[in-house]
C-alpha cells in the first residue's frame, strides 16, 4: 500500500496480487450479472489510455462521463489517469443546463455516456458545449460512437503506444490534477473542485487500511454493493478503497433495485446515506405492526431492547439470555433482509439518529458514520472500524489518522487541512481564497462540537442556521432529524427566520398513513384528501408534540403544514446526496410558509 501514490498505481495490484481474481466488478444486464475479471480491468484500462492518446488528447486534456455506476466507468477513469487526462464525472440526474455548463466550463473534449435515457439529449449537449469533439456511449445507441469499438481500437494500439503511456505515467506526480468534481451543494452555480492524485489516494489508502485490517478485515473473498453515484466523491473514494482491498464490487441496477440486488449478492459492505437506512428501519417496523399476540410482544420487546445498546456493551446474565433469544428469533431476520452477511455499512451525507444506530448495531450490523466534503476528498472525521475506542454513536468520530488536522473556530465552524484538501476551485481563485485562509485552513461551512475533546458532532450548516425574532438561533437540520424519528413523517423543512417561532412543512410517510387510514376506516380518495382529514391532522399533531419534548423551547415546531408531494432528485427538491435544497423548497412553498406565519397567535 505504501507504493500507492497515484490513482493508476491501484492497477498494479490487479497486475500482481489480484491478477487471478475472476470477478473484480459486475453489473446487471437483462437480468444477469456480467463479471469483469482483474485481467479484463487491466487490459481495458491500458487500451483506453492508448485510445485516448490516439484521439489526439494530451496530458492535461479533459474527458467527461455522464453515466450511472458500471465497470466501464472505472475502466475510463483508470485509462484516463494513465494517460494524464483529467476525468470530469457528471451526474446523469442533473438538469440539461447544468450538464452543458459543466462541459463548457471544464472544456471537456470527449464525453462518455452510459445511460440510454441521455440519448435524447445528445444533440443539445453537442450544441451547448462547442468544446466537445465527440461522444461515445457505453451502450450501443444511435448518434454516439461505440465504446466497444473504442476499446478494441485501443487494444490494437497497445503494442505501439504502451511505451508512450508508460512515459506519461512516469511524468505524473502525486500533486498533479486528477479530476474535476463539480459541486453545487444545495444552492448556487456548480463549482469545479480540483483534486489531485494525492488528495484522493491519501483518503482511499487511509480508509482502505481500516477496512482491510482488524477483527472485521475484508479482502478478496468479500463482496461490496455500490449504489450511491460514483460521480460523488464519497462513493468514488470508497470504490478505490474496495479496489485496494481486492473486494468484488457489484454495481446495483438503480436505487429502485437495491433490495433485490442485496438479496442476490448478499454483500459484506456497502456505502449509504441516512435516508436509505431510515427506509430499511421503517420497513422492519411496518412488518412488526402487522404481527399479533405473542409474536407482536416479542417483536416490540426486541425493538425496545436495542435502545440499551452502546459501543462496548457487556450484558449482565439476564440481558445476555434476552439478547441470545432476540438474536435468534428477531435480529437474525433483520440481518437476512440485508443479505445476512453485512460486516458493516458506511454512512455519510447527514446525521443518523442515535436510535437507528442502536437498532442496527444491536442486530449485528455496524454503521460507521464519517464526515467530509468534496473539497476534502472527502473524509475528515470517521468512526473507526478497527478500534471501538475510536467510535462514538451519534458522532462522526475522531479525526482521520492520515495527517488530517481539524479544529472548531470561535463561531463553531469546523475547519480542516491536510493531504485531502483540494487544489482549489477551477477558474475561481477568488472563491478559493474565501474558503481557504492564509494558514491553509479550509472553512467547511458546517457547525460542530467535539464530544470528549475528539468526537465530532455536526449540529448544522452555518448558512442554514436562522435567528428568531427573540434573537435565539435554530439549527433546522437537528430539528428535522428529531421530527423524522416519527414513523409517520417522511421529510421535513423547518422554517422561521425572523419569525416568533419555528414551523415546518411536512411530507408524511404515506405508506404508514395509508395503513393507519385503513385500520381506522378513514375515507380518502387520494393523498390530498388524506392530509386534510381531521384524524390525520390530529395524528401528525401528536407526533410533532412528541418530537417537541426532545427539543429546546426555541427549537420547538409550533405550527406545520402537510403537503402531498414527493421530494426527490428528479423533481428538484433533493440534491444528488439526498439533502434538502432549501432555496428550492422555500420558493416552492412560499405561499404555505407565508400562510403559517400570517395567522395571529
């Protein structure tokens, strides 16, 4: 691992230690998993490097991908890196205007697409990005050049161009630019984050060491499932982590197929976000609600017992007997729902509620939270799978032990510096200077506190905290997480800047509401009628009151409005990492928010 300093050094593991691996990657096509061997990975990556040079591209030129997760993404990524060409990954779910902006701003010369749904956009992408010289498609589609022919051409050129590729590789330093990752977060024009080989490799090596060592070490015999987008730095870095440790990586068909894919491949590890774990928990609780008699009592007691969990727990004799019983009849079923082989799950993006941590950990499915940003490649703080003394549930753990530094500023903002810190924003020195101060500290924009002097707990985004008329501050994300602890609440937007009190726009969990309505024999023709029903209103008021008991007086939600909408990436309310786009939501529900605060006390 010491010899890994540039991205393509990972390929040397597949030329040597992992060379006999028959399944390095897999993706599904027509209902069947298609494997890529280590030999396929190395051969095609080398071929792509040659094919890119044959197009006339030179070191420092840029290529982009607009694709879901698939082995070809890795092949293009590694091939480009070997040729000194910068990879610009673009989310397939971005709007056409955003995609065109990124292609233009970065000056991409060739685009590789992997989703048939993008075929209808190809002409507009060409006209919107004059820098583009050609488009290739991983799938065979009209109006795009063939990926298979591209790779085949590269294989033909290997004897001729391999020496040139090796010369380019020797010239590449760990501090050279590797990739441009565009991030707009939840607001603003996309910014191109420049990350070097060192940025991503330092993070990947440090996290890979934690995954590959200790009591739950994983290696060539283990399986990872990947479903978060590879164009996001978090999944991309963990993808390199899996490669460094030689895991077999399966790419899910889509977010909609995760449950089926998990049952088929029975992964040992996957990366996730809190919202998906919340949905798993909700489904388990739905099953429990349908039980009756003794089975119902046992289920409820097993759930209640999870709340005793803490890291390092040692059961007394009575609790040990209870655990053994619950594990055999209840917790084992929960594990089976996630394939039955989970060593651990890595969660990021936002905070996971403590009761959900306890739920999964007690059932033998460890969830490790970490924290970072695209600008930090990404991990700064992380709970440590190798060492339980470096784990605290409800926090994102201590600092990464790879030379990363972190501290809390006087105003509570989290600052960081170290080997993962970006080179800067592409073509935007002014913005770079705004976020990286003279001492090299990156200002994250997040607010946090250190528990026990080392475990970071995120409280909110600095820009999202708002002040009430009373002068008291409200951290909306913390309040939203408490409210989402309700079985009947799917999503929440907390509002109240310059108002007397905090209020909320709430998207109910309609699956749970529909079951409640059925049990109560409530009549509602659709979701809009359902949220207007007096008994539904009373139910949600009760849930909000229960949540308010866990909040300070100024944080409590005094009023709320229910909406029958679904918030998603596709409809624009959620970011690519499923975070709320607050500006979009405030605009969308401006009338409802005004209505909430127009009513006199």
